C-alpha cells in the first residue's frame, strides 16, 4: 500500500555515491550534514563504521516518516595508518608517495537507518578492497596533483579518474573503491528489509 512506502534518503553529497545508488533505478532524495570526520577508533573497520553511523544519525534523527537513510564513509589504510582526505596538495603528495609501489586497503562502511511505522532499526557493514599502485614518476605525480582530483578523496586519489595512470591492480569490489559497495548493499538490504517485504521484492518498498 502507498501509505507503507518508504522514502529512500542518501545522506551523502558525493556525486559518486549518487551515481552508484542511481543504478538501482529507485527514487531517492539526497540530504547530507557536515560532521567532523573524526573517530576515537584506531582500526579501519570501526573507524569507518563510526563515521558512517554519525553521518546517518545526523540526518535520520530529524526524520519522523517512513524512511531508509543510507550513509557511508570510505577510508584508505596501509599498515596501521589511516588515510582520510588530504588537507591540501602538499599532504596529497605525501599520501601518494607513501602509497606508491605498494598495496593498500580501501574500507567503505555503509549504515542503514530504518524508520518503518515508528519502529526503528539499523544495520552497518564494512567492505574491504585492495588496490596496488605502480611507482609514480614525479612528472606524472605533478600532473595528477594539478587536476586537484586528490583533494576530496580518501587516500588522495579517486579510482575512476586520472589516477588510473598509476593503479595497477584492484582486488575485490571496484565500486567499493569508488565509495559505495553497491552489490554488497543489495545483498544486505534484501536481508535487512525481508521482514517488511511480505513476499515481494524489497525494491517494491520504495
């Protein structure tokens, strides 16, 4: 029934997440809040999950309607170091030089906050992919930095852009590296929303 429809909300201003979620051909609204992307956790799974949850809560806590709020956070990690978004091109250069010639992990945490007929539930999951960089020649590095593609991306690069000139290998979900593990999201949604589906596809809830 129409009154039981759920409003789908993406709590992210990322054009990349908007594009990936759009592949499901579902109507959704974008509402994002600026929050400090800081956490007291030091491990990448809990760090990314904590920030994802805070992003989602900032939007979800203002809602009273039937809605599913989707939030996400992506970080790059190598060894014990977590790489967020660089503060400037100088820090981006440092990040990329440290990652060059090595393999690192990309973690994306996704949080689902659901309000359905005043019953609230939530789920968070984290997907990991591995990315290997070639050694980055200095001229290629400066050309990449000049595009400013680094500045709004964890680890100072976006896999769907000119950084492909030095990315040699991706293991795992490519969409996860972009910033939203779409296929894992579909699987998790199916399980999370199954109690509401009454035998129909979860996609029909929206």
